[in-house]
C-alpha cells in the first residue's frame, strides 16, 4: 500500500518553477503536507504530470516517481524525469498545454498531450519499463479527436482510459479506451456536462471516476463515474464548497479518492479533499504556504 501522496505544481504567475510536496496522515490520523521544495533545474508554463511505477532494478523492482512537463513560456518541448531528478527531452514532439501520464505496472509509462500552438490534435506515446525507460515510441496522432487543453489518463488492467475537453469552442467532455494495443476506440461524448479545462481521471471502486471544472464562467468542480468504459455515466454532481480556475487532480490513496486543485480566479492557493465513494467529499483543506497559476498533479507511492 502507498505510504504517501506526492504532488507537483507550477509556481504562481510569473514563476516557472516546478514544486513538490508530500501528503500523509500522522499518528493521530490528521492530514499533513510537508514543506514545498523547488525541483532544481526545471521549469514549465503549464501543469506538470506525475505518476508512480515499479522501477527496473534487478533483482527487486522498487516504486519510483515519474514526472513529465511542458517547457517554460515559448518552449513547447516536452520533458521528463525519473525520480524528480534531472530532465530529458522527449524527441520530436511538442505541446502548448500540460500533458497526462499513467503507468501500466511493470510494462509502460503512457503519455498523452495536445499538439503545439494551432494544433488541437491529441497525441500519445509510451516508454518501455523493460528497457529502462530508454526511449519513447514515435508519437501517434489519435484520429478524429481534438482538444484545447490537456487530456487525462488512467490505467486499469488491461485498459488505458483517456478523457478530454473538446476543441477551442467546444466545452464538451469526451472519452475513449485503449484495450492494450495501439488502437483507441471511437470517442464518446459524456452527456450533459461541460468544462473550460481538462478533466481528471482515476479508477476506483470498480468504476472510472472523473472530476472537472465547470464551463467558462463556472468555477464549480463536478464529479461523475462510469462502470462500462464510458458508455454511460452517472449524472454529474457539483461538489459543494469547492471551486477552481483550472484542471483538478485525482489519485487513489488509502482506500479513498484524493483530489487537489488550484483555487478560483484570483486565488493561487492549492486545496485538497477526499472521498470514499466519489459522491460525498470531506470539507476542503488548504495546502499551507504554496501557490500556483495552474492545476497540480498527484501520485501515490
């Protein structure tokens, strides 16, 4: 079982740094956030993405962190690091927004992203853990889909799930599933919902869980779930007392869903809550002494 949650985020407006903190429960069961630290030598203009995976050390693989991010303003390159140390470039790809990563245990790190400025396409690649994360497969454009923001990924064996906002003037949310090959199923529109930012996904309680910000002008955070690979969804539920200007983040930790998000417009604070079923959420808490101009990302390790 994971011992703690790792969170990464971009700094406040004008600060391209990427910051990191950990979340855990103390001996009294109280939530605790460790002081933030700035990750040396890296920067971004968008939300970074983080996941955990089993490393390739022999004879005993051990859990590690993997992070990927867009470059600083005017740099549309995509970069990655293993264990939050150093950086490497993903060759021949680019994005104007954040991206998504998901680990397929003991096999691959998957990554999806929007294209560069002026390109609303969604692209996908993966890196093979058996080869020590030595290289990325050539990017694949996912045919017939597009977005104006970062997509979301979640893996539940043997399927890789993706959800995304529509292109620039389309506030709809769409989803697709990959059955473990190079083919993505035709997109499905999530009915009667909308967003101005990318959603977040996690597989929990036998269902695909999704949270998202409302449409333009609506800072609310909403939730729905699907038990049939996105064919049908529960009616959306607005999570009371919470709001954001960007994409929230989701992770499964200690048998609960943990969500984190940036505050509403004008509020650069970061907040968190948890739920045992995706429907009933604990009152929000504030992550102390941190700030961001974009949404965070979470990984349990």
